[in-house]
């Protein structure tokens, strides 16, 4: 953003002020995440930078809390991680199947009441989580699925499908329907057409919607707090109790792992988005 | 005659119009069948349960079922003077059944909510009945009235009569710090006990200010991202997307570390000499913490819609404005800004909707003054177990959100929500 040489001084000042504001905002967005890294290697038990850490004394750093996270006695993280992954994976699969089917229907120009149905399908994303939590809890308690993995998976399918619907409909908006007609005219049945033609083309959208659904489930705490028993504890639930009760640096070790995970997901999502834009012929 | 000639037929001899309609209908059904599984699933597990919250919030059947005979007799009572012997007898019979089922305690509690003092007099009556002190051959009315002087007070009988309908809006009134007075009119709770109104206002205030902060911080960086060359903006976009993908609890935890009294932000303030080391300001467990943390957490939801709108604005428009003699400020204000209004609307509404239902972050960094409506709903769901009140508050919040959602849908269209 080099300024042309003829720029007046006051606009020059304004320009640097604007750059300064933007720098501050980017810093505000990203810096909090990086405070977690060094602190998770703290040798001491407090969540503040010790004097030794400020002097960069190697003695002040240790893998103690990572060790604690994996091998600690009575530690809930193992079970929580297992539950989180199981629940998130099944919720993602469910969201992808239901969401993709719905998106296919919604993208058809014959779909009646498109706006209304779309508004209903997206609503779990808009309705405050606490209300979704109460409603889903009442339902799960009634059918006897409270405090079960199944119940939580179903709840997370509800919360995850809007993301799949949105991303897949977006991918389908640039979809050339003449290819499916061509396949049909060549004698392919609808299932075959979907598997061989449509699915490969919309796959980036499906996967990125699936990533959203995965992250939503993996990160979701409000609804799980209503539904989960001791056996169904997840990583966010453990973090929530940890942050409320005993603040231990183990949480920071877990948080660091989560940041690494989210970085991986971000990279995957970005690559998919670019691929999808290329496939849809949107030049950026 | 002529219309028959004009009619075009398909190869199997059916008029094209009919054949086309048939095909259209088939396609319609096909499309609907694809959406049906998700729609059905959502209706069963989500939409109906929300509807059920409504019936739960107005439900008052418990007491209606507890005193069936009493309420039947009370239909004839005008509600001005003490009720007749029949009402007293019916109440006595109903109450005896409750004692046999050992559910009389619930009645006392429920009536006590309607009017203070019921708990003790129903217990007193129960003891009299258990000791067989009530002689059924004599006037029941006289004997009940002797148990306690409150039974002679018509206001208590009016309170019972008020509980007769199986539905009540009392929980909604409670959510707005109001209640049904003795004569059935709506009255305000004493000023020092109006906690819910404070919570509603605080929730609105926090959501509004967080939206404003997000807008003020999000607009410049969205503009920068949209105008920078691709290779730089992609890199900077990571600063927006990484927090967006990172766990909410991780981000809240990092703010708890930053904002605590011995935390990094305070360390920095001491270092630059803004505050004294022994006088570090409290930045967490109050509104400051809630504002700061929520703004950072919701900022990506403002930047992304703004960015996608700004991306479509051609830079030549600004150049044209400037070449026609506008200063950069005028060109921005008259050309660029109006074009970004759809993005502003989308971003602000999205952030506001998300902020108004926030729960986790205010509960962790907000302290007592950061408690919002959502926290209150969770409190009644988990601690007081007053589920009907939690449902009522939830639906009041939901109706507000749905209005905004409707506006959002009108302005932006839900199918235009962009992710990532």
C-alpha cells in the first residue's frame, strides 16, 4: 500500500494512522492465542509468567503439564478426548449426510417454499445456544437419551447441519446442471450420477461443511453441559469446569493442543476453499 | 376448434402442457424428498421441543389436578365474601386425598408462591386432619376456619381461586419483574427486587456495545484485507480465521490469563508506567473483561461479511470519485461507504444475535456484573430447577432473536450467509 508521491501530508498522516489501527486490530485478534504457548511450558503451578520465564531461564520451562495431561493420576483428559472425538466424528457424518441431501433439494429450482425451509434449517445456528440446549434437553430427557453418547451426537447433528447446508448450497450455486442431465441421457441412474458426477464436484463444499460441523461439535459446551453425565464428559466440558474451579496449567497444555488442531483445520479449510473456487471458475 | 389444432402433443399423445406439469410436480416432490429427512429430524428433535418449552412455561395443571372438586364448587362462588360450606367441604375432601398420596407439601409450596403464609396454614390443617380432629358430621367450614385465622381471610380463598386455570402467564410476568396482584391485576415488583429487568437491559447493553466495538474494529481491517494485493491479504486473513476456528474456551482462557491482576496486560501497563505496580486495576470479573473478550471472539463474524461485500466493490469507483474532484474523505463517504452498507447490516446483525445469547464467556470473565440473561436461564435450569421459568425466559429471549433473524432474512437473506 505505497502512497503515490503526490499525496498531501494530512492524507499521509491519515494513511499511517489507518495502518496503525489495522495493525492494532490484527494484533488484538491473534495475540491472545500466543500467550497460551509459552505459559503452557511453565514449570510452576501458576497461570502467570514467573520471574524465571521473563529472564528466559531454561529452568523455568518444562513439559510438566503436558506430562500431567497425558499421564496424570485421576485425570479426565483421556476420557474427555476420546468422547470428544467419537461424538464429533459421528455428529459430522450425520450432519454431512442430512445436510448434503437437504442442500441438493434446496438447490433444485423446483423446490417449493425455499426461503421458509432454508430459514428453518439454518435456525439452530441463529437461536441462542442456551435455548437450543434447554429444548434439546427436554426432548432427550423425554425419549431417555439424556446422558448418552447418542443423545449428544443427535444434538450436535442439529447444531452442525446448518453449516453443511450453507457450504454445500454455496458450492451448488455454481454447479452446471447440464452435466447431470448429460449423465442421465447417457443412461446413468440417479444414484450413479450422484456418486460419479455430482459428489466429486461438490466434494470441497461437503468437506468444508463437514469441518465446520466437526469444529462445532468438538467445541460445543453449552448443550453438552445440559446433556452430559460424568461418563460423557468432553474436552470443552473439562475446560469449562477447569476454568471455573481449579485453574491448573494442564488446561493450557490442552489449549495449546487445541490451537494446533484448529490451525490444521484452518489450513485444510483454506486449501479446500481455494480448490472449490477454482472448480467453480471464480477467479480471485 | 382452433385451440385444439394449436395444442402441441408429446410423442405419447399427451398434451405438452399436462405432461410438463406432471414432470414439474415430479421434480418438486423429488426436491422435497431430499430435504425431508433433515426437515423431519429437525422438527422432531428441535422445533417441537421449542414449542414444548412454551406449553411448559405456561403450564399450571399441577394444582388444577390437585383440587378438582374445590375448583368445580368455586365456579359458583362470586369471589367477594368467604366461600360457601360446599367449597370448604370440597377443599377438605381434595386435601384429604392429597394427604393420603403424601403430595400435600407440593400444594402448600405452590399456594405459598401465590400468596405468602399458605405453607404454614396448610401444614396446620394437615396435622388437624391427621389427628382426626375434623368431625365430618359437623360443619367443615366452621372447623377449618378455627384451624387458623388466615382460613377466615377471604384473600386466601381468592388466591386459591386464581390458581384454578390450567394455564398461567405468571412466569412471563416474573421475567419482567411483575406479578398478578390479589385482585388479578398486574403489579410491579418492589424496586429493590427488580433483578430481571436489570439483566435484560445489561444483556442488550453488552450486545449493543460489543456490536459497535466489532464494527469499529472490523471495518478498517476488512477494508485493508479487501484492498491489499492477494498475497498479503491471504496472510493477514489467517489472523481473522485462526481465532474463528479456535475453540471458544481456549480464547476465553487466554483472556483470563491476559486480564488477571498479575496478567500480561497489567504487566504491560506497569511497564509503560500507566498504573502503579501496587495499584493494578481489576480488568476481569467485571464488564471490561466481558467487553474485551466478547469483542475479540465475535470480531471475525463482523469482518467476514464485510470483507465479502468490500471485495466486490471495484477500486476504480474510488479513483473516479477522486478524479472528479472529491477529496479521499468525500469519495469514501459518498461512494465506498454506501456500497458497504449490506455488509455492515449483515455483520452487525450477526454479531448482535450471537452476543445477545452469549453464555460461556460472560460466565467465566464477567463475574457477578457480567451475568446475562443466558446465565440466568442456565441457573434456573440447573440450580433452582424452575424449568417453566427457564422456558419462559428462554422464549422471551428467543422472540427477540427471531425478530432480528427475520430482519436479517429480509435484508441479507439466510442463503447469503458466508462462511470462511
